[in-house]
């Protein structure tokens, strides 16, 4: 696994370009990693709805829930599907619109300085072993490539948007993830 610095792309990811990004502020270092979860429709897995959502192609007629979200313009940098497939929507050096209104260590606008990774899942449904394996491997590469991100600066969406967001949720095993990060890659 390798991150190409010039393109900001992960070589093992399938790239699906999202329009939901822009440039980071000038001279802004990436020093935060945010873990999310997503399922569309809620608590249902597989299909292409997440890709459609992150590329502004979600049909509001396909599910009642989609009517409430189809107008949103959001995307994470990466999605790790339940089968371990990795999809990249935004190059890492660009500002993906994943965190929304957020704050970390008294710094607002976390999109400015963070990378967002979505796990296909839901707050209360256990994630798959392969998702942890891929997340740990990717995170190790991000820590090596973006050296200003420290292990203590890896948080859940709920940590930077408390009261507004709950993901990755109680089913996410932070101990398993953090223990895995300490393994030699």
C-alpha cells in the first residue's frame, strides 16, 4: 500500500471523483484523522448508494430517507466497505467536506486540517474484521506520510461534533483499532 504525494491518492483504492471538496487553506498542515460510519439507507449495506451520495447522484425517489439527504454536498476522503474494498473520493491533500461544523482542540473547521475515513456501517452494528485490518493499515500509512498526525489526534466524528454526530458509534472498537496501530507495519 502506498500514498502518492503528488496526486494524494492511495494506490489500493478505487478512485471515484467527488465534486465535494476544495483547496485547503494555504500552508495548512494535515494533523487530524477523523473516523466516521455511513450506511445508505440507514443500517443497510452494499449497493452503490454511498457512492451516489458522495458524487451528488443520489436519487431521492429510491428511498424515503434519500429525500432528506439528497441535497447535501458531502464526501469523505475514503470509504472502507464491509468487504474491505477501499474507495477514494477526494485526494488526501484536498479539503473533503466530511466533518461539517466541528472543533478539535479549540480549532474550528476540522475539514481544513483533517482526513476523513468512512467505514460502511452503523453506530450499533459491529464492524467487520477486514474493515479494521484495512483501517489500521491505511492509518499507519497516513501517520507515516502526514507526520503531523499523531495517534492521539485520531478521533471519531462524535468527538469533533458532539451532540450533532454519533459516529463511529459504540460498536466501533477503539481499543482494537489503537492496539492495531502500534503493530509494526
